[in-house]
């Protein structure tokens, strides 16, 4: 994770949170009825949330829209047709386009009920955004 943050820092101003405990991660999983991938758990415990360039990776340790629990629950309530087994990790703010994560760690774009895989892993997605 630290190598990836350093790579991002070469191109962008990076904001990262402080990370959270394993207990906070488990609590979030229970609230969502979802098991995070090991990679995403590592991100949550190391960074919590991450912002760089035009991207904001949702996580824990914050309130509001950057919180993965709050954002995912909000999308579920809004009836966005977000399939079970996915959590929202980014809202691009463009015509309802969301970036979502499955429990295996695969990353998808989601809009209008349609999923399209964009990366095989959470870290792979961030790496892809680094250019």
C-alpha cells in the first residue's frame, strides 16, 4: 500500500485518512452484510479513505459520503438497483456512475443497473488510475 501511495504522490496531492481497527472493519461488514476482500481490509486499516486528483476512494474513519457504509446504504435505499454483494467505493458524480467492489475484491463500474468490470483488484484499480 505504501508503494502505491508514493506512486500516487508523484502525480497528485494525496489525502489519506488514519486507518481504522480490525474491530471497526468487522463492524462495517456486519452493518453491510458483506465481507470485504483482504486487500480492501488492508486499505481500510492503513488509510481509511484516500483522495487524489479527481478520485475519492470511500472507506472508514470518516462520516458522510466518503464512508463506504453510509454511501452503500444510501444507494440501497435510493433504489439504484445496486446488486447485493457489492459496496460503493467511489461516486464519480457523472450521470449516476458508481465504482463498486465485490467481496473477492474485483472492481466494477455501475450505472443504470449495468455492471462492467474495470479491475481484478482494489489495488489494481488504484494502480490503473495512477496512469
